[in-house]
């Protein structure tokens, strides 16, 4: 229904479509990373679209890049959320899946309690312009990636027998929602990334780290995309190719996560985040 709305309400310019098919490849790659790591697709889409602009291959300004990233993630993160939920609530789940199934509703509820008002208020009242948001995105991404890589040095195995979130965990998750919601409003990256990183650092099972991060990212972009639609910052021609691609990426993301395992997943994610952000710094 969402994809049908892109065609009927967005009315894409068909003359532009032949030049935009490579967006499908970016979409599959970005959504696969996002839904296997809990790191939102904005970590891929924002640097890629900005790098294309700096290379003269795209005319999207930084704020439109954020709007397009929001819209693309509405498809990809939603598909990934449904895939994770179907996996976790299957018969005979694995130990990590049982832990995720037990604690996921609370984690999502606490995170979104902080994230939704923070995101909507930041969108409404923020005075940060597109270039400033891009500068903040670079710093945020590099810091996030370095933290993830630094955590790998501990080589701690996930604690499959975790008794669940402590009182301090619940306070931290609520705070992550507030900070992550504001960050997501500014550059479409934040709440899922911060939540996944915190849960990884706390050595929770991979499924409990990734699944709620994917779901919170999906809920955040669905809540915030209306702001960008109203501002005319969603390019429907890009969505024509990106939407089906990210749905596919959302479907395979869960399989990638459980195949790679926590260590390789975090290593790949950290290298990508730092590398793409440094490339963006070098070009801008």
C-alpha cells in the first residue's frame, strides 16, 4: 500500500527513472546492514547520497538527503521489524531468541517513550540547518563506530542466560530514547544505533540487541516522515527503486545477523560506519 501511494500520490517523473536504477543496489545493501545490525539505514543512505552530491552525481541538498533517508527506512526497517518479530515468535526459539521475545516489548516501550516526543519536538523547533546537521552526523557516526570497534577488544561473549534488564538499564534505555530521538530528527540516524550499541556493550544476546533497535528505528521514521513529506523533502523517483530493494534487504537482514554472529557483525558495522564517515569528511 505504501509503494502504491508512492506512485499515485507522489507522481514520480517517469523521465527521470532510467537514470536512478542504481538506487536499488544501494537500497539492498543499506537495508541489509540496517536490519542485521540494528544500525539504521541512514548510516548508509546519508553518506552515500552526500558523497554522490559532492561527486556531482546528485543534486540532493543535505536536508533532502535526510528526508529521503526517512522515507526509504519506512519501507526497509518496517520489513526488517516484521521479519525479526516472526523469527522471535516462532515455535522452539533459540536461547537468545527467547530472551529477546521476553524483554523486547519493554525495551521498545521504554525507548519510544523517550524517542517519540524528542523526535517530533526536534523536528518542529530545531534551528539546525542542513550543513550543520551533516557536520554533526560525521562526528556522531565516527564516534559511534569507534566505540563499537573499541568494544570488540573486550572479546566478551554474549550472556545468553541474562536475567533481563536491570533498573539502571531501564533508565539508560529511556535516556537513549530521548537523545536518539533528537539525533534521528536531525540526520535520520540515532535511536536504533545508540540502543544497539548500549545493549551490545551490556553483553545481551545478539537478538535482544538487534531486534528492538530495528523496531525502534522503524517506529521513529514512520512517526517522523510526515514532517519531510510536508516540507517537500521526499524524492519519489528515488523511492520507486529504493522501496522494493530495502524491503528485500529487510527480509535478509535477520538471516545475515544470525549467520555472521555478534563479533563479525560488530566488526563489519564499525568499519563501515567509520570508513564511510571519514570518506564523507575527506570529500566535504
